[in-house]
């Protein structure tokens, strides 16, 4: 009932806005794969938004997408550039392409003066992220990154607990979770091929756990990283049920781990997995001088969780622990898109700014580079 009530409240507010302005926000979707379906579904729930254009490099794919979602009036294009050149009154675009196209598509849209909702990961490399941010700066348009867990009140509670001082000075954060068997081949091979995915588990789901933990402690800059990646499962033909050919196409990581030193004398112990012989690499932990916080393990931290947070303290020389009451589950993906639309309409700052996620990307980039070199490296984030 809470979800229905929340959506009804959104609908009432934005029905009022639409009546006052008489104008629908015009959006396009670039890349019409499976994640784009959630974007279409969300926008279609908004009375003040109209999906007017779709683009996909694969002939016929965008047309089939339009038919599936009843987008009879949406114009179809076979490239992002064609869409941007022909749609002169777009207010925003959702970029839902495979990872290696995130940067060029975002730059093209921003340079065309269009607000951008960019699905995660931000980009494949740090250098690409910097170029996107430079396009954002010169365009003056909104760029937000698709981290729907930010919209969850339960996820927000993690940051509230840390920022309240309840844990004291935070000195150690540990990422956990991960999948036992979850290489995303049911959606084709774009996730696992180097030419399209670029990075694997570290960027696909590792980026979520990084945002959850780094956001809680104020996104301190990384200083050094010693990273490790592997692909034992992805390159094993026996892993795939009926599709041994996927092993030959696998060109990214299916497991990653790292030891990262952050500003503020904080240590990040990171690990993530698409596949491993373990059901989880552990819960996520935030350790402080006055208390510790345990965040229940999930496969990828990409939305809500269904087990309460636990705080550990010492009170009167007694070791105590207590659960944090949970908020009702919400449609966080819808709220992510709604926050993007609201930012366009009201001139608000993006809910997930690039200035934070570039730090996330710098760590991912550092893990990959360190793993390739087989040694610890320094991380430097260029000026935008």
C-alpha cells in the first residue's frame, strides 16, 4: 500500500504541474536493451513526460521496443547522433547503451544541449568520465548517473547514521555481497565482451557497493589502490548451460578485490563477484571509533534490502547491538527517473552528481589498472 500511496502522491503533484504549464517533458531513450525497459516503464507512469524518440544501433531493435511499449508516436533512429540531430526540442535523454558507449553518447547529448540520465557504470575508464564531465561543464546541462539505491530510505539511513556521529570517526569500510552464480549472459553477450562491456563485475555491480559506502562517508578521494581481478568462471566453457561459445567471448572480470587508501585515513576493503564458490563475500561493514554498522549482504546492492541494519556499540562497558527499524520498500527505479525529471523542471541539482561518481569511477579504473600491473598504484583525478 505504501508504494501505491507514494505513486499517487507523485501523480497528484505532477498533474498539478502539467495543468499549470500545459507542457509535457519530451525525452528520448538511447539504447533499447533490457535496462531501457525499466526507463520506459517509469516514464510511462508520468503524466507530464512523453517518450518521443528511440535509438539503437541494431536495425529493428528500437522499432520492436516501441511496439512492445505502445510508443506509436516515438520516432525511431539507428544512432544517437541521428536522434540528436533531428530531435530539436528534447528536454532529456536516458542513455541505456552498453558500457563502452556511455561516454560518447553522453558527450554527444550534452554538447547538443540535452539533459542526461546516464545508466551506471558512469563510464569504463576514468579518462572517459573526465571527458563527459567536461562536456557537462561546457553545456551547463544536467548530468545524473543511474544509481537508484540512492532513492531508498533504507539506503539513505546508512549515510544518516554515519553523518550523525553515532559511529565516531570511521576508519575502515568493507564491501561485501556478490553473486555465487550470476554472470549476466541471459541478456546476450554485451556485458561480457571487452568491446562492449569494457569492464565486468567491478563496474556492473561493484559500482553500487562503492556508492553505498563512499556516499556514507562523504566520498573521500582515493589515494592508492592494490587491485586484483580474475575471470576463471567466465572463461570456462563448462560454466554456461548450453552456450560454451560464451567462454570465448568473455573478455572482462567476473571477480575483483582491492585494498584502497582514502583521504581522511580511511581504508576500503573491496570485493565483488559475478561468480564464485561462495554464497557471499560477507556483509558490508562500516567501523568507527564509537560503533560499527553491519549492512546485510545482497547479490549486488542495486536497490532495497530486506534485512535490518545492525549497530554495534559499547555502553557502560557492555557490548550491545540493536537493529535499525526498516522503512517500507519503494519503487526506487521510478523515483530515480522522477528525480531526473524534477531536476529538469525545477532547475534542481542532480540527485547523483558526476562530481561524486567520478571518485567511484577512479577507484574502479584504479583496480583494473593495478590488477594489470600486478602492484599498488597511486590514483590521481584530473581537473575538469
